[in-house]
C-alpha cells in the first residue's frame, strides 16, 4: 500500500489506522504531561535510570508532538521518522537489556508492547517517507520496511497469546460473568493471538490474521474494559491496561491497513 493524501488541505491521513494511532500518541503524551509520570506503555523503567524525570517528559512530549505531526501534511514524514527512531531506541536501550537481566512477565510483556508500537511506527514511516528518506533509509522504507514491521508485529502477538496460558486465572477473572465457559474463552483468545502471530510471520493468511488480532483487542476493550470504565470500578493498574489496550489496538490497525489491496486469502508471494 502506498501512502496517499486525504485531500489538498493541511491534513494528511493515509488510513483509518493512521488516524487512530496518531490519536493514541496524542492521548498518551497528554496523559504523561498531566500525570507527570510515564504513560502505561513505557514502564517498567528502573528507578536507577539517569535523569528519570526528564525522561518522563520526553516520553510525553515526543508522542504528543509526533501524534499531531502525523496528521499534518508537511510534518507527517519527519514525525513518523522521529517516532520510529524513539520507539527503536526505547526497545534497544530499555527493553532488550532488561530481558537479559530480569526475564519476568512485566519485562517481556512490556517488550512485546514496545515491539507492536515500533511496528506501527515503522509502517507509517514506510508510507510517509520523503524522497530523501527513501534514498538514505531505503532498507526501512517501501515494501521491505513494511514486511519487516509486519513480522515484528506478528512476533509480538505470540507472547500475548502465551500469557493467556501461563497466567490462566488472571485471564479467566477478566472474562465477563455473563459469558459461559470462561476458561474456554481464555484458552481460545490466547490461541487466537498465537495463531495470528504465526500467520503474520509466515505470511500465510496474514491479512485476516492481522485483522483478527485487532478485532479481538477491540472486543476485549468493548466487553471487558468499557463496562468497568462506565461503572467506575477500574483500579489504577486496570486503567493502565485499558489505555495500553487502546494504543495496541491502534498499532494493530495500522499494520492491518498495510495489507490493503492484498487478497484476504494469499500466500507468501502476494504479501
């Protein structure tokens, strides 16, 4: 899919996922500024990290500015470039080292979240890259860049699914009470994430797999979090999960949009 404009004005939106991801970045940035703390997608951040307070504001200002920039015609390309670089650095400096030091659920779960956000940023950069970007960063733009981003997103989905099996009871506790067989739903949704991730990585039925992952995250938000938000029963931790879920859904939406024009049932050659 090639980037295209929504009109001749100052706004540039490539797809619905593009708009959703931009809104998610703006929301996360605003939340970080208001709370003066890391928005839910950034932790865990060790207390020993130098200039931690400055980093909090950096993690708020960059998504906020880039989120706005993503939908402004002249700023879209540089905004996507900065966002890609920021998520890549966060993954390399704040996620990978922790995986070797403390391979706990918080760390690898956060690593997969960052990978999904990085994937969406990469897709947008590949779409929105200027001619100069294509000359300087050809490996990260065009179809090559999009395919790498898709694979990264697919890899991130697999641990999401495994968590449903490894942490079965916490998953079961989130299943709405009016649904029968909560254990079955926990297993089914976990298996769905794993299957979707494998399909995307192998590029077999990748488009419906990506769409299914977004649909599942959307249904989870609608059935689990929205009723609790309406009832005012969310804990601080659950609020974080709710916000993170929205951001991940927007990221998955961007990746799914990257398959537009690809047959729903397609093999590796057409993807």
